[in-house]
């Protein structure tokens, strides 16, 4: 059973550039969440996608956008990169439960390490 | 708002010592509580969870009890091993219809020496 996969593993960009990160959820999962983990900090919630729509959003600027595809995979896009965007970006997947909300258990991928120079 | 506070780290122990990592959360809503572990260079792995007051989560010798009266979810292990060296994160969800969103503590680095 494949877990959550993310690509690429590492990425180096310069200020002002744009980046796209990719995530494939755990088999059978339909909800994808993205988190930013700065060095030495806990992950911060960026947004969550379900049924190809953004369902929840954390305190991140509009430079951060996303997409979910019909196969439940997801992309995170960041425009106009800043030095402060350097972080580990984590994708987590979960499954909508019988009550129609996302399961409270999320499974994380290994992350994409983004370095902005 | 929702927040999670973990004890200041890092924590350094000898093998077979007793481990406690403190975690408290803001008492808003009816959250589920989680402990995640992150090994060097890896993503987060769910260690254990508890979904309501007085529930005890347990896994791999680790335990944590959801204490509503003290808004705490402390992680314990009776005898740590070198392989337990990692960063441990306490987390809560938002509860209600937004319970998919997780709020994490700042993490506690655990180092276990032989």
C-alpha cells in the first residue's frame, strides 16, 4: 500500500521565481492538506483540498495557491518567492469519514525541501 | 484561537530512562489530540492519538492521556531506546467542521544515549 508521495525531494530557486510542488495521497484517500515547516519549527497549515476545491486555508498570502486533480493528487504553487519561503513543505492526506467531514487522522509524506536564494 | 504548547527542549536521556514530554492545548472546541514523530530527514509519522477526554493513546511503548481538566496530553515512555531519538510534535485539530486542520506545537528534540 503506497503511502503519501511528494516530488521533488529538494528544490533550489531564486527570489521572485515561481515553484510547483506535487503530492500523491495515500491510496484510498481523497483529502490533501499542505503544511510549511520552517527550520526548527512545527508545521504550519497552508490549505486543504477536497473534491478539487480549497476547503480551508491558513494564514498564508495569496502567493500560495493549490490545485487538486480528479485522481486526488495535488499541487502547491508559490509565486514571487521570498527568502522566508525556504522550508520543508509537507503534504498530508486523509479520508472523508461517514459523517462527510475529513477524518481526524492525517498521513504525511516525506516533504519537499525548498531553498530560496 | 487554537494553540499547542510543548515543553522546552531539547531532552537528553540515557537508554532505558523514563520519558515525559509535556504538551498543553487551548481549550476551544472538542479537538482530537495527536503526537507525531519526525526522524532526521523524514516527514511526520503519526505516533498516537486520542479523540475525547480520558482517552489514552498508545503505540510502540509510548502513551498519552487526554486530560480535559488540565488541557494536557503529555507523552510518556517507560524505557527509551536509542532508536527513539527524533523530534516529537504534539498537535490538535480544530474540532467541529474544521477538524481536518492541524495545529502543531514547536516540537521537542529527544536524544537518547547508549
